[in-house]
């Protein structure tokens, strides 16, 4: 949704992200969900992910909040440490107008420039981190993707693509001082994504000169497997987005693999191509490590026969994988070619069952 009337109706400034946009945007209600997400790649190779949510997947259909958060740390040796924490709604404060998310002793608080992400250790896993945002927030269009002729179903996203991270991570019985680069985004929906989206690939990458954000959303059968290929290229010096794309992209899958736990085919090597206004972007992603795998069984704790039957009726087989990958950026403008590569974190949320129409097919060419 990127037309002038969309900005006006939603009360959004098309030129700048304002403080209230990172505050609470959805009141509690059935099917509503909101989250504040952070990830980072540290200089010592540690990867950390923290996400605060207003509700859990299995309770999203209820009218009340069921706040929870998850912290995941992959240490330099590749070992994974994770803690999932539920907090009574009475012990939480999630404000409108500003990013102030307090869940018991845990918090995600910031002002578009400086963020403090704090998780008191549970099961020996926690963090106390500061994110200093180094580039301007990125909001593709209004940040809203609308579904249906009446555009009543909305999936939304704004992000803070690049920041300097300092602080500490606690795991394996020790607290470790860390520095690195990080990312924050905020999502707020009035519809369960499983009822509208077949799958998405989301990722971000911090390079020396540029920051990349990618959010390739593919709708489900009801919405014609429509692809919404969001891509942003931010210049690290100016902090400005120098290339944006929300339409017309070519995705070529070069290698596939059968993921053992989900038993679903996933891309292993793929290239996106975006082109307009005399500039061409080729972005190639190759995953190196799975750092989180969730199938239906561990997304919803226990999937009984009745739930499986409902999933089958809706053509659903929900799964989610988070990867560490290497990605290469190639920018072609006139006769000039720029290249950069490095590690990134990306996720593949795959709600539907495999379907040849859903753009998860090996490029035989």
C-alpha cells in the first residue's frame, strides 16, 4: 500500500518514520499479533536473536494478550542456546506512542535511535544489549501489505536495518561482553499470516558500504500466489535508501534440499534480480547453517489428529527455519559494477504445503 491516499488514511508521513510508529499499533483482539524483533552478528561470530510478542501462535485466536519472548544465541562454536519465556499480561506494559515493551523484568525500549534490549537470565540464558541505529528507518510504502478486494486484511512491517551493538550475552554459565552489528523490526497484523501467506523469505545484511533488507512475501492460493518482493538497499554513509523495490522481481532457485525435520523442500542457493531506473541489483543467498528449525509439532507444542485434519483442510503444514547464510550483492549501473559479500541471518517461514504454483521450484535453466 504505497499510494498517497493510503498514507493519508493511515496517518503516516511518507517522508519519515515517526516515534509512535514503533509503539503498540494493535489493541488486543482475536487474530491480532504484534512483535518487536532484534538480531545481531557479533564480531566474535556469535549470533543473537530476541523477539517480544503480544501473543503466542497457539493463543492468537483469543481476545486477550498472552505475552512472551524468545532469546536465541548461537555461540562461536556453533552451539545453540535458547530460552522461551511467558509473562502474565498483568505484569506487562506495552505502550502506544513509543517503543516501550516491558514484560516483567524483561524489556525492549527505544526511541528510533537508541534501543535497550534486556532479558534477565532464564535457564541461564539472557542479554543486556544496546543498539545504536546508524541509518534511517526503512518503511516500504506505508509498511502495509493488504489482502482481499476490500483490503481489510493487513500484514505490516517497518525496520531499523543497521545499528552498532554493545553489551553482554549470558549463556553456558558465563556472561560474555560483545560488540557487533544489529537490526530491529516491528510487525503488527490484524490477520493470522497462515490464512493469507504461503511462505516468505526475510533477511538483512550489514556490509561495509551498504545495508540490505529483503522480505519476499508469497500469498497463498486464495490470493493467487501473488509475490510481493520487498527489497531495500541503504547507503551506510548517508543513511538513505538508494534503491527500493516492492514489485516485479525475478527469483531463481539454483539449488534445493529436503529439510529433514519438516520434510519439505527448501531453497539452498537462490538469486533475486531487481531492475529499474537504470540500476540492476543481483542478490544471491546461500545458506551455511540452520540455527532454528520449527515444524508444526514444535510451533504448536502438540499437534493432535484433529489439528492435523484442520491443517489438511486448509492446505497448511506450518514450518519455520532461521539460517546463517552468505550473500553476495552485485550492483550494476551503466558500465559500473560494485560487488560485496558477507554473512547474513535470514528466515524462511513456510506455512503452506509444497505447491508448484508457489514459486518454490528449482530453476532448471
